[in-house]
């Protein structure tokens, strides 16, 4: 869920929604209070330092645990000295300066990306069972932002992941058009990935094509990252953009023309090397393709959720559903 914050009443709405998410995850009263306070601090910082921005609320599930991620995003002046800003008592807005420090203390997981002139993105995570979550982590981490077109109640895009030991399967789907019928196609594709026993992108595309014949169809891309073999496999139909970003180069993986579920003419599986420093970026056409992570110093060292939030902030077309999925090796 994305909540625009340009006035104090919207900050209150963000806090209320975040607490609802925490309650849905069955967090106790103390944890819900921490979520409320952290969200309030994040929204207040947006208003004080950037004038406006937005809050992203995301329900999380990992290792049989439930959680909540809160991300604040702005296009403000940025922070020149993050270490100093995290100390209580530091303020550039004439306040007590406890915001970022308080958020970090309250959170089970905290991170920030900010550079002068490039705005600020702050991520705060809360988990129902924090110790359980920190002990069990996937070798590959994923971050996603998926939002409906402004004015729509449902998202015609979708995404999904499946984890198998040292491999991960990631999918992005864009139902034809937008609204309810597009959402039906996207939800069907998500269901196929959740239930299939297939691990080959080629076979997953074909299985999803058959399932989507009862819908209006979709653009679809699916990737398998096999970290142990140092290999990534991809197959797609339609305009799901897929790129592998590495320190020395980046490359795009091609989809074939067509509409999954309607007129798929060909399926082809591509394979390219995957190294520990690789970053996978998949997105629907609700995100412009002219992004370049090299324009954001240090961002490749950040969690994929922050990278996805920055790309969404700066390259969302704002006239279509949008989904951006980022995957990278977990930081040990």
C-alpha cells in the first residue's frame, strides 16, 4: 500500500494503516505501539525535511514468520552525513532530532539510503518473532514494490517468488490493460507459480499460458537464480523488462512478442552467469526503462527493498499499474 504524505492528516492515516497491518500479523500491543511510533516519525520527517513524500506498507512472510516493512520515500535534499543524523539530538529542522535514531531502535531491521540531491529512503521492518527471523535467512533476498494505477482499487500487475535451497524463482506479470480483468489474469499467474512443481522457466511459462487462456492474457516473465551453479535462467512473453546488473556491466534479457494466454508464438529460455555481486531487476511497463543504478552511488550495497523503492520513486510512469522486483545475494 502506498500512502501519499503532504499534510499531517495523511501522516495520521499512514500510522493507522501501519497499525492495522501489524494487528493483522497478530503482533502484540507493544509491537503495535512501536510500529505506530516509527511510522509517525517517518511521516513527520517527510513533512519536515522534504515537504512531501510517501509511505509504502508491505506485509512480509519469511521462514514461517509474519512481518511488516515500512518504507518512507522522498525527493528532498538528502542527508550529507547519515551517521550524524542517526544520533539523537541531531536536527536540521529545529526539532529534538530523535526521529531516525528512534526508528532504528524500534525496528527489528533498519536501513537508509540518502545522498545530497538524491532524496532519502528509509526502511523499517517489524517481525512477529524477531529471533526466529534473524536466525533463518535466504541466500537470495527480494524486494518488491507493486502498486495499482492511480484511481484503481486493484492492481493488474502481480509477482511471486519460490525458494528452493540455493535457488530462487521470481515472476512478474502484467495483466492486459488495468482494473478488475487485468487483476484476474495477474492473480491466476500468481496462483500457478505458488502451486507448480516446475522449476524450469520455460515450463512455467507454458503452464501459465494454459492457465491464462480463460483470462484476457498478460505479459509475463520468470527467472530462476541458481546461486550454487552461478547461473540465471529466464523466459518471458511480452514487455516484462528483465536486467542483470553487475559491477562491470549490465545486460537485458529478451522476452518474445505475444500475450500469455492468448497468442504466445514462441518460448525461449536464456541463461547468463550469476555472481554474488549481481542484481536482478524485473519490472512491468509501468516503470520507465531508462534507469541506471550507477547514477546512485552506493545503492547496490543496499537491500533490494530500498533499490526497488528508489526505482519506483524516480521512474514510475504514474499512468499504469507498476511492479518492480529486485533480487540480490544476501549480505552476510
